[in-house]
């Protein structure tokens, strides 16, 4: 499959940041590093990328150091084939660890996570709890599905039925394109839709969107299951950290059962449910969430 260059010219006004790259095993790992001060590390999910956090970066960068990686295969990071990258959860945690080690950050960091970024970030936090000062949780998980919830049927099809998932995601880009309509609660402007989907502009550039779904660990023996099981078993050890939870109510995957599980495990968290927002919370309610984030950071000094 041939790769196609990602063109950001049509939404550069929304994403006016300098790109940084870290070479890892011959691959370019892209990240933003804006501002100065206490580090706030933001981790995206699937099929988003650092573009999703653009408004948070703009709001925080004057007084904080905003660091936002693009997971390998996403955003402006390289889009390797399966011979050069395995797209597994452990690799993604290792990538984050290499980046933060490379940046030489000595202060404790605040982690802001969404979707797959939650499991990646919380697994990293449990590897290095001494490096974490605060947690900001948005529509994500750090545990197995609560109450033995089943995977939504659309994700089950992509994960388990190869004759459907591979052509639908790689060929038709149904995952990234479908998310534009299912993930936000409101219709997104054309330039935002272009920004969210730009990295996934050809089949060769969509491998991550497919493999993130296929890598969802559900039962023992699945790749990544032992990592998720460990995070599930030990994440409460982080309950002493200040935590802000901001949650879009209209999320067909991370629904309010997941929010209830976060609140059960972290009863002292400052939790906010947005009844007029979906999975793409930062597209639906950016200003309100950013206000809460600023207040939370100021109130809970590192």
C-alpha cells in the first residue's frame, strides 16, 4: 500500500503549532511541545490525534508546558506497516515512556487522557507513579468493561470479522469518517472535520485506526489483556492524586456506566457530566472543559 502525505494546510489556522519528532526504531514519532511551566501531557485515542487537544494546548501553553504525542500510526507520526510496528498496547506505553524520558522532564506531570489514551496513560502512571501529580479523565477507561459489558456491535464487527473490518476501515475509512457523526453531539465545522480525518487519507495511513480496535483486549490470552488486568487491579493505588473527570453523556462506547465505575474507584474525584456532549467532548464543550481544567490545575498545585 502506498502512503500519502498528510496535508494540514486547510486547517493550519486551527493547529498553529510547531511539530517535533522523536526517532524511535527508525520511525518518526510526532509530538507537540508548547509553552513552559508545569508539564501537562495529553493522550488522544482512536481515531483522533493531537489536533483533538488543540484548544486545550492554546489555553494552557502560556502558563504550562503542553506535551501532546501522536501515537504511532496516528496524526503526523509515521504510518508503518505491520513488519515495522506491532500496534500493540505495550508498544504504545513504551513509546510514551521513551518520549518523556527523551524530554528529560524532572517535574511531576499532569496526565489528561481520552479514549485509548486512558489505558496507555494509566498504565504509564502505574509504571511510574512518582512522576504523576494530577489526572484529568475524559470518556475513557482504565479497567475492563464494568459489569461485563459487551463491546458495541460496530466495534465487535471490526475487531472480529476480518472480511468486514479490514476493507471497511482501511478501504472505506469508515471508522474515522463514521466518528465524525457518531462521536460529537453537534455537527462539526468543515475545517474541524478535515482536521480530524486528515491523517487517515489513504488505506496505508489507516492501519492504526484498524489495529486499535483489533487490539481491544477482552479475555485472557488476548494481546494486552494482562496489561489491562494489571491496570484494572491496581489503578486505585493512584486514588490519592487529585483527579478531574469531565464526561460527555452521549457516548456509545464509554457510556455513563464507565463514568460510574470511575466515580466508584475514585470517590474524591471532581466529576462533571455534560448532558449536551458526546465522545468528542472537547469538540462539543471545549470552553467549559478548559475552564474546569484551568481551575483544577490552579487549585491543585503540583
